[in-house]
C-alpha cells in the first residue's frame, strides 16, 4: 500500500507517517519544510518514503500535487496539514485567516475530491481527514479555526453517506482529537490549559480506527463525553463555555494594524 500524508513535517502527520511505515505501508510525505522532510525520510528509510515539498495554501500546488501522484496508485490519503490562530475575530489579520481557510479547508477539499474520484472508480482506498474536537463547536477567540474544522467534519460525514448509498468500499473518516502535544500551540499563539495527549498515541489511535472503518474518530472517553454534552447544550450556553475554555489559554494577542 502507498499513502500520501500532508502535514508530515511535524506533529500528528509526522507520527501518522511513522505509524504507517511501521505497518509496512510506503508513504509520500508532504509539507513545506524541506529539512524536516529530509530528516523524516532518513529516519523512516528512503525505500519506504518519498517526499514532495508543497505549500498547500496555494490551490495550484494542491492540484499539481495530485497530478504528480495520480498514476502512482495511492491507496491512502491522510489530510493532516493545518494550523490555527488565537485572538478576537476583529483583530486576527485577514491574511492569516484566508491562509488558514486555504490550508484547512481548500486543500482538504481539493485533495479529497481528486483522490476520491480515483478511489471510487477502482472501489478501494482510504481518506482520513484530520479535523479536531473543535469541529463540533463554535470557538470564540479561535473562530476561524473552529469553523474550518467544522467544514471538514461536515464534508466528510456527507461524503460518507453518499458512498454508503452507492455501496462503495472506499473509506472516508474524520479524526477529531482534543489537545495533542505538537507544535500546533506555538504556531497558533496559545497554551493549552489541559495537558494534551501524546502525538504518537493520537496517530496510532487514528490509524487503528481508520482500518476498523470508523467514521468519526475521537480519542478519550472524557473528550467524547464533553463534545456530546456541549452539542446538547443551548447554543448560547455552549458559546459561553467555549469562550471561557479559550480565554483560559491566555490574553488574546493584539495583532499589528493591517
Ligand atoms: N495539536 C492539537 O492539539 C490538535 C488538535 C486537534 C486537531 N489538530 C489538527 O491536527 C493537524 C496537525 O496539526 P499538529 O498538531 O500536528 O500541528 P503541527 O505540529 O504544527 O503540524 C502542522 C503541519 O501542517 C503543515 N502545514 C501548515 N501549513 C501548511 C501549508 N501552507 N502547506 C503545507 N503544509 C502546511 C506543517 O508543515 P510545514 O510547516 O512544513 O509546511 C506541519 O507539518 C492540524 O490539521 C490541526 O488542526 C491538532
């Protein structure tokens, strides 16, 4: 089997790549950081990996990535690249948010659609989209990030139902962890108040459940319970709770005037 993993240069995507290689699956690693790509290739073995540096914020680069790989018999697509930004909607720079929408939504959308068409034709393949527990809520002080993850959850769930009705054997699923210890916080400018789970654990959990055919993958009983409770709560109550959760992460930053 061959997998394409986006966001393979760091955190969850890097650990999912390690997990797949440990199961004998070859991996095409992508990310922008060429040094990290080269490092991971030497760790995992050149015979088991290939690397394509790619900025998924660029729509054309997403299509070019697909075109490079469309004849390589990719069996598994893991859409893991993504990032967040902390702050009030009024203050976060528009460019940061549009970049985020490009990586967290547009790239996931493009790669899912293009690979899914091929997978459906041959009636096999796996697509795992990495969203977040944030995908089930609105997230004051991280509004765009939460909204992007909600898009990924909803799109994946809808595709699942369409495939089920076709009787397709292609798998689609969505991974929705709570906090995971990675570089995410530093890049987003936040500190988690609760300790995250280990990235290696999250990666193994995701890959195990993907091969079990699970649609929505959420590690941790407490996280499952918390998401369930917040979804049942009245919207304004859930918003207040989400705001307080975010606010405990620190003082929202004042960004430079645009
Ligand atoms: N950590 C958490 O608590 C947590 C919880 C729930 C969900 N998630 C989700 O898990 C995914 C992975 O995040 P992580 O926690 O592993 O964070 P991370 O360590 O910061 O890794 C983010 C990855 O995304 C890639 N990326 C970002 N912008 C990109 C771009 N423009 N083009 C190509 N690649 C890009 C980065 O690669 P380069 O910098 O090399 O481009 C990096 O490999 C994200 O989608 C995140 O939303 C994280």
